[in-house]
């Protein structure tokens, strides 16, 4: 039996399970990239990475309409001083490893990283309003960058969720 969407009914945003797709990125410390998608804890980049990247290559193209990301227990920049953090969501239809390929920026936000409080209050960023969901992509990535007048730090992330449009 084939189910057809109701005519005129818009698709709904549904959480894409963490087990769907191939995870990639440079958040290799702690639980690592796959562990973050599995909800097992925090991961961080090592040293001064320039750009922290965490994402998925999907089994088929997805229209992602929402991304929720939470800072690691060490916060976004891994330092107690705080910094300006920029988050970018990007999509690609020709990447094979999450690094190469052509990437289109779908969302950008910059904010002051909240001061480190011992990991008591992780900071969650909900990227929904303003996220370009007009095209399906084979891969999506969240890029984390920061501005540090005193030198570099690691980036930390403890959760990331992708929501895709679905009629089911």
C-alpha cells in the first residue's frame, strides 16, 4: 500500500536519527564525532583547529530545515575567557568525505560565547529561523570558528541534531 501526502499539507520537520548517515568531522577527542551523534557525551577538537567541523553524509539527499547544536561541557571555545563564536551550516551535493567538494552556506550566526561556568550550563543554539531549506543536499556540516585575541583553543560540542522535512 502506498501512502500519499494530503494535498496542500506541508511536510513536517522530523529529527533525523543519529544512526542515519555517515558522520564526519574533526571533533575527535572525548566521545568523538560518532559518539556526539549517538548522544554519548562531549567531543572536542585538538589544538588550534581554525575550523571545527561536524556533519553527516546522508544515504540520500535531505532537505534540512533545522539544526540544534549544544556546546561541550567545556563550552564552545574550550576556554574560560570566552570568544566570539561563528556557527555556519553548509550543504554539499558532491563531497565524498565531508571535506572535499563544493559547499553552500545555508545559515550563519555569530555570538559571544558565554563565560565558562564549569560545564554546568551548556549553551544550545537552535538554527531554524533563517536556515535556507530550499535545496536537498547529500551532506550537511556545522562549522564552528572563533576569534581569540589571546591565542587558540579547542572547540567543544556535546550534541547536534539535524531535522529534515518529511510527509510521514
